[in-house]
């Protein structure tokens, strides 16, 4: 069995995930893990499946045939996990919405070798003022050799520049 990573996007519709799952199952594949979500009328997801090597071509053909139903699927082989020691850190950020917040935060993280494991963002009205606030929650893989105090200091300097509130804490391994 080999692992494949699939990305799926389609206009949201009932039965979409079932059609993808049916293709995988019919080709002897096993659905291992996924992250999927509906947003702005679209449904998107990423998933990892284990598939017998001999079934790759047939599965890829069947998944691409879903395009006729409006379901786009991109298939990639799974990558090797980096051999590095990481600490998992949860980042929470809230601030006035403005262009470039994600770019600025991710640029700083990348410059320190921090890997973004997951990112959830939203723009919501503030409770009292209805002013738009940007909210972000991220799971970060921080290299063991990077001091958390150093990372905190860099992030706090950026948070002051962006005028956002930022919180770092060890990630709950059970979440």
C-alpha cells in the first residue's frame, strides 16, 4: 500500500464526499485522514489514503472522471516527513482586520523555520462595535533549537506593529 494525498474542491452538494469515498473503496483504498470544510458555497478538502500500488492508475482515472460531476481532484504522492525535532505550539490572534496580516505572520514564522501545521481564520464583527476583527488559530511546529522566548519576542514585536493581540501556548496533544 502506498499513501496518496488528494485535494478535492467542488460546489457544495449532498453526496460529494460519498462519491470520492466510493472511488477510493472501489480501488482497494483506505481513507486514513482528512480535513474538509464548506466555505462560500464551495466544499474543499485534503485527505490521505492508502492504496495498493497496482490500483494507482485506476483510482486516479476514476477520481479525474468525477470532473464530469463538477468535482475536481488533484492527486499527489505523500511526502516524506522531515526528520527534525519539533514542539507543537498553539497560536491565537485577534485584531482589527486589514490586508496582509496572514502574509506578515507567516513570513515571520517561515523566517525562523516554524512549520504551519494548520490554520483557521475568520473575519467577524466585534460584539459591541460591529467593527471587523480578524481571528486566527494556528498549530505551529517549532524547531527544538528555536527558543520559545525568542519566538515569542519576535511575534510580540510584529503583533505591536500589526496592532493585534497574540497568544502562544503549548498545544494540547489530545485536541
